């Protein structure tokens, strides 16, 4: 079998890239290791930057998002027992959208299937090769049968643990990484959100976040240890800790999901090798405090889709050669913001009384200075894609 672009991974990055290429008349095949039910059901990030909303809408994936998504004008910072509002609309003229990653995936899968374009689930034994030549190949197995896919380019959208980045020869990538000494204990609860917008809390007991996925489903997080035993966290303990850290009388409800998510920052440079291009979590990971993971993936494939379109339209590979550098300019700014938000709101084991007072002073400055608040707001709603 042959195609123009082989896409490994059917998360937001892979599926959106496939749709952007389809709009440009470029053939692609999407290979996914998991089942359709799994990728449409896994709960991940849910905050979309204003330009991510625009990109998805222009890709034809905006109808349900614009109808069901929750538009937010800002967020709350909670510290010293009070909520302080950061008004994005006033500070930047822009908003964000709360719309779960699994919903984005469902919309993009539906588009792919309606267009009758190749999307294969439960594929295993994927191996990419020859991507440093003009004739890349992808070997995979489906329903017990071995297949060979020949292509012009490979898009590695297969996540942090995928095969694409691992297939790049040793010595060709530089890895930058920070592992944080804490994690997030997250729950999905069948209860209406206790706030109209997200609440980020800095508390003596640790960070907490009140988020949501719909008007009837809340998503909440607590800072915890990376090796936390969920058996030691019955529902009532979680709700009690959330009420304490958020300073709010939360309504309790059924806990639908419970998990512990480690925290790391990670960047692989460059984001390409020959005709293999990495996008999304295959190339970089950010701590979730800044709500940037899915937005970075969308930005990556927006750049890659345009570059591939330029190649097939003009024959020039200039934009493809610039792909990594173009994306990394934005990736590192987003890494800085995500690290800053994480450092601002979490308790580190190495912090002393001075560090904690300094942290509170920064929060107080942030909510009392329009210039400081504007810096947070413009990063949160999304830096321009062309920002260098």
C-alpha cells in the first residue's frame, strides 16, 4: 500500500493533521494502536486557546465544540483565603474554550470516517524505517496480518512513549527534561462545577485546581506525591482536601475516574529527522498547570500541514526544513510559561519560609498589577503562532 503521508497516532495531533491534509487534497493513512472506544473515552486536557478554536473550526471540526464548549473570559487565582479574578477578555480581548480532548478526538474521528479516509485502529508492531531517504516505510500488523506502507513522509504523532521518536538514531536528538517532585491526583466527578471558571489554588497544603468538562461534570486536581497510593485516597478524603485547599464548600458527587499524573517538562530537538516529523507529545511534554499540551499539538500540526501543503503545491521543501525551528520557537515560550505557572502555585519539598513568602508576594503582585496580569493572560489565551 502507498500513501503520501503516513500518520502514526490518532490523538488530536494525528487526526487534525489528517484532516488538514485532506482539505489540501493530500492523501494520508492514520495508524492507531488503541481501539476507537479507548481514544474517544480517555479523559485528557480540556482548555483550548482562542487560536486552537479557530484552527479546529477552519478544519471543519467546530460545530459541536462551538455549541457545547464552555467559553471562559478568565480564571481565578485562590490564595490567602480569597479568589482573585484574571479577566482575559479585558486584558487581551480574547477568551479560551473548555472542551475535553476526548470530544475533539470524537469530532475528528467522525470527520475522517465521513470522508472515507483510511483510519486503522488496534494496529500493533509498528516500525518506521528509511525516513532518512526519499522512500520512508512503515511496517505494521493488523488483524494478525503484516503490512507495508510506503509513503513520502511520516508524521510521528504517537505520544511520549511512541515508536517514532525512539526510532531516530542515537546522537541525532538532544533531550531537555525536568522531572517535578510532585504529581496531580485527578478526579472526574458527576457534579456541576462549583465555579463559572477555573480556580487555581496556592495553599499551605499544596496546589489544587477546580476545572470542568461540562455543566454537569467537574474535573478536580490535588498536588500529591508521584508514588501516591490511590487506595489511601477514598472519595471523602479527596473532597475534604479539595474543600480545604480551594476554600470552597464544594458539592460532592460520584467520582467517575481517579488517577495520579506525574509532572515533567520535556523537549526533543530537532522535531524532525529526514522525512520523519514529530508532533505533539512525541516531541514535547509540558506540566499541565498552563493547560498547553493539546494546544501545542494543534500548533505543531498547523505548521506541519501548511509545510506539507507548500511542498505538494510548489515542490519546495523550505517550509518542511524550517518546521522544527518554527515550532520550537513557540514550544520553548510555552515551556517557560508552564514552568512559571507550576512554580508559582505548587509547594516544593525544598522550599523554606522565605520561598513561601516570596511566592505569595508574586501572587499579590500578579493580581494588583495590570501589566503582570496581562502577561499571564496573553500566555494563557495563546501566544501568536508566528511569534518568534
